[in-house]
C-alpha cells in the first residue's frame, strides 16, 4: 500500500500519512541540547496531546493569529505507528513503528499561560502540526541514526541526531503503550533539539529527517502568514506576552533582543511544552541589578515595612517564619531575591499517589530556581511535616538561589542550616512531606504566612522577619527606607548624647532644621 496516496485521498492535510491519525502525542523535552539550553534535564518523559485537526501537509501555510507575536517552530522526528502496541517491552517497541518522517510542532507562546500546561490552544491550532512530505520505512533503520534539521528562511537553525535524545525512540513507544493502546496511524512527536525560535509572517520554515547518506523525508515546508481575525475577549482569555515568554520563545534573552539585565537568565529556560510536568519551568523572574540588590541588603526589613505601610500595603509580611541561622553575631542571614513559588495542598492519599511521587512539583521547583531567586513555599502554616530537606537545599544553593521561605516545617534542619543558603521557616519537623502536604503547583500566586506572593515579587528577610515588595515599587521603597535609616541613625545619636525623645522622635521643626543643617546626617 502507498501510505501517502491513501492519506491524500481522504484529506489533503494528511497527505503524508496513511490516514488521519487517531492520536497525535508529543513529548515535552527530549534532547540533551535543548535540556542544556533550558537548564534542566527531566527524569522521565512527559507528554501532551495535539488534535489531529492541527495536522497539515508540506507546502501549507500557518496563520499567526491577529494580535500575537510569538509563534515558535520546533522541528521534530515523527513516528507513525504501524501495528497496535499495548504494554510492549522497550526491546520490542520499534517493531510497532511503520514509518517516520519530519514534523513541525508549532506553538503560540502568547497563549501558554492561558493553557496552564494543557497546550490545547497554544499548540492545537489549525496547521500547527505539519507532517511530511514523505515517509521513511522504519524497517531496517537504526532509530539512533536519524538526523533532524530545520531551516528558517534557508538558514540552518536546528541540527541534531536521535543519538542526542534523552529518552530513545523505543522508550517513548513502550512508555506510552503502558497507558493506552497505540493504534495504526497514531503519530508520536519525539521532541525538538536546541535552536527552536520564532517565525514571523513571511518566514518559511523547513524541516527534514534523514539517515545521512540514506533515506530522507524530504523538506517539510511551511510558510507563516498574518491572521486577520482577532480573538474575542467576550469568549475567553486573551493572548498576552512578557519578557519571560519572549526569551523562551526566541530561545534566549539575547535572541529576543532583551536588555543585558536578562542575560543571566539564559540557560535556565523552560521547554515550549509548558506542561505541569515541565513548567518548572514556566517563569523566569526579572533579575535584580547589583546596585538595587545592595540597597535591599542594606535596608532593614522594619524600615521597608514602614515604607510599605505608608503606601497603603499592610498585608505584605510573611508571618510566623524565622531564620534557621538566628545565632550569628550579625543576626539572621539576610535574604534578598525575587520570588519563585511552590504550592502545597493538604494531603489526600489519592492525590499524593498521583502528584507526590516522581518528578513532582516540589522537585521541579528546586530544579528550576535560578540565580538570585527565592523559593517561596505555601504550606498553609502547617508545620507538622517537612516541606524541604538538606538535598533540596543543596540543589537550590548549587543553582545560585538567594534563599528559601516556607510557612511549613523543615526536615533535617541542622543539615539544611549547614548548607549555607538563607532559609526561613515555621520551624523544624522530622516527618516527610506526605504526612501533611501534596506538592501541587509552581510559579503561581501563593499564600505564605498570610501574605500573597506572586512570582517576581521581591523578598527581603532579616531578624525581624520577611517582607514582600511588589516589583513595580521596589526602587522607591528601598530608597525611602535607606533615607529613613539615615534619619533614624542621626536621631539615635542625639538621644545617646542625652537629648529627650519628645520633639526629636519624630522630629519637630526645630530638630528638622538642625538635621538639615547637618546635611541630613551627612547622607
């Protein structure tokens, strides 16, 4: 049977396939080059579905919807199942693959956050899965000898081989067959190497899979066009982008043309899949410049709190947490950084069974935290079990995290304190996570110690506790706090000289004039 002819006769979208596929299954992250670019390596493969209506043939166009900017391409090797596979061993899995070819797993980053990992809208649009143009017979092909290349407007931008995969092709087939029957015609998209980037209207993207010196899929050609119909805000959430999404879609902050301040984020980006299993990745917080970080390090939490209160923010204190390093001569270890968040929900045995094991949200958060960031954990003030231990503290420290804040307990507290990373918690507890908590989500707004913390908020902690500063006002708050510190130091010196507090604290007009005459305490 001519598989291509059979598919074409039914519907031109499936011209390269034996028929319309019943399932299109895609893996999130599967190339070492991509993992190195993203700054993490998954322990197990994770997947998402794409609708068969997203399949397109070579020579087709893909529409970048009106009002969006981040349509990204991902060249991939596509496997086409030839015979039913259910609970097959890895050693037998390749026999169930009839053909392989090129695919392009397009995704719209403008809708990633809206999908919250499902990829239904961000990767399910019409034409978002071009496949073809020709099938390679899988029989006699070494699954580790395949090459994948992509071109953007004639320039090679992706070039890798299946030998660079983290999870070999046979493993993907065997793994998926554990969960459901892979049926003839089903398609598996097997991941993209480094080099995925953004395509704009007018761009032409080509993908080819071949065995060097052997059979080839031919070049799968897709042209990007501009959409004319905008999304309707009355029907659903609207596209939105920020510098984080731009950096991830383009592949790096530099490629996205972002300011140099974002450059420290490169190499710590998440995969385009954006699933719950891969989203540790789903947020990169704006970095703090050295000057601002130094100011925050010099400003006491009490002073910052006073300035926040003056601006009407009274609910920005993470209550009930204390440093694991309170005994140093300088007091608690100073904590300054931008928030990355982790949320636990109350333990329920069935939910812990489904979410507590494997590469769960807790592990993903600690694998994804970047330099200068603070992991803030919502544990509902429940300190009756640990929310982290020494291994995770070591991981955060190794990644350059600025600290950890949890309104739950810390297990192996002495060992955690010895790691050297600032940790603020509700206390020590020997029990493991599952006694009270289920790791549930990362990089969402959380409630920690009675305060709402969003990813990117600035976190500052010292002996007085921990405060949350909205990123948009942090500069004015810290400058005002430092100015007040100068004033308070001058007042303290006057009190030490024997002057009464009345009229001096706060200063009346007479004392204010004297303070100003002293050049504001020589500030």
